């Protein structure tokens, strides 16, 4: 990993260039995805199966439902079954606290209100490829279920070996209704536009590769999406007493996701910086995904040496990372100064994987700096709000002149007439 010193280099310019490198990988993707979306919209299952054959080696779309999920759950070893149950219980407990109530404002002669309703049908994308992600099923489906979503459908890329049993088991424990073996941009198109096999949904959630993320971005407006997700990210703020072995392990934990993953250490200690760089070399040699990790660390990893922790926090806020670990003597003191992060992990015994799997908070988080304005997935993500207004006649008369003045000011005589006609 490259080591830079904030007193000698412009850190913010460097970070901007790093982010631009990731965006460069998006070139031409939109053209490819746009064609896939349009073909699935027009030709539905025919195009869907052709793309599945082209990209995944199978032109058939299998459907799995409740009995399949239950069978998969029953087949699990007891140890992992217990872990799934524990994780689902903690996720449920955390997200149950997020349930919102409508509002009602009553004044003399009028009533205003806001009603919260769940979405009807939601699609969840679960990645395939180099790893399986039953945790993503729990993190997406449980909040949707708590919100009151009536129907949850999963799509996941097909495999010659069949669907991963852990994914089916997680679907069972989190209340998913059906699963279809289709992935990629074509799967996103099916969820957004609907085909003969897969009915369209109100919202698409869940992580995926650059083609999936781009497809979600492009169908937004036809349906809702959770966020525009990019490669995984971790930033660690560390002081001179931080344990370099823990730091290195946590940087690696995100770098193993993807060759485009970002892993950044921001520390006010040159000694910690150098020891961490050496420790990364030691730990890399014994990991299965060494090539992926090494590429991510070489291309998108960096260690930044700062003047003090205050500057470290300033840089972390600028990065706005998906995951932010704070390994300082008093991490709680830093917490109040953090403005931009998807999820924050306090102290050396709160590594990022705790949040991925078992703590109960959601691991679907904003990336690419979007933590400046996006929030983690939550129960609210699966609801919509409606307003209502009720006026009695006397209140209407009281406000009528104000409305007429406003409407005429904007040149909307029809609006004014809607009011004045009731005063005749």
C-alpha cells in the first residue's frame, strides 16, 4: 500500500484521483446495460433466457418457493442454523425500533396528516459468483418484512451446481416468497419491467457488480432502488496505540470483496503506518483470495499519515466511507465529530465483520462518498408516505383570499377559480 504524508502531499487531491480511477471502470458499461434493459423490456422472457445463456451458461430460469426454502433450512448443520437464527433475531430487534408512525396535526377547522404505507412487492438481488451471501438475504428481507411488504422476491445468478443452500435457508428464515435463478443487468430489467415469468416490483434492493449497479441506476424512476452501490470500502482512523495486526486484518476484510475495493488507513502515527504496511504483507500470504486483496490494496489502498487525530477525522469525513472504524484510546470522543459514514465501528474489538453478520445493524450501506447524503438500508426504505388534508367550510373561507392572491401571483387563474367558485 502507498503511504502518503498530509504535511507533504495534498491528500484531498489524491483521494479525488483514487475515486476517479474507480469511475473510469464505468466507461462503456452504460451502453451495454442500456441495450440489455431495452431488449428485456421489449422481448421479456425470450431476451431474459438468451442473456442468461450468454452470461451464465444456462438459458432456463428456475423458481424456488417456500417448500424449497424450508427444505434447505432443515438440511443445514445445527451450528450454522443457530448462527442464522441468532443473526435474524438481532437484525429483527434492531429494525423493529425503526418502525415509524404517521402524523396528525389538528387545528380549528382543518386537519393535516401523513400516512405510512408499505411497498407491495420488492425485489432483492443476491450476488453469485465467487462467494454466496446469505447475510445479504437477511439484511434486505427482514427490514422489508418488518415494514409490511406483502411480497419479497429474490433473483440470483444461476449456477450449474444449483442455488446455494445457505441462500435458500436464509430466504426461509427471513420470510421471502420466491426466488428466481437469473442475475446481471437482465435480472434487474426483469424486476423493473416484468416478464412472463417474473412480475415487476416496486423497488429493487441488494448489492451487485458494476453491471447490476448500473442497471439499477438506469431503471430508477420505473421503480425505486435502495442506492447506487459501488465497490466495498473501509476507512480506519488509528492513533499511536492502535494494534497494527487488527488494522491490517480489517483492511484485508474489505479488500477481499473486490479488486476495486477501497481500504484506507488514516493515522497520526508514522510508526503505526509502517508497522501496518509490514503486517499486511505477513497476513496476505495465508489468505485464499490473495490475488483479489493484493490488487485492491495496490490500486485503491492507501495509508495516510496526518498531523493529529483532528485532521484524521477531517479526512475521514471527506472520504465519507461505507465502513469507518475508529481505533483510538477514546473512540466515543471521535464519534460526535463524524458527519459522513455508512456505519461506524468503535474500538479495536468492533471490527467491520461484526456489523456484516451478527450485531444486528444493517450492512447495506452507501458507498462512493454517497454517505454524505444516503443512509443505510432500513425499515423506512420499504415504506412510502402519503399526505392528507381536510378543511371545513369556515376554514376554507378564512384561507381562500390567501390562495387566490398566491395563484394569481403565479399566473394560474385556474387555481384561483377553483377557490373563488366556492365563494359564490
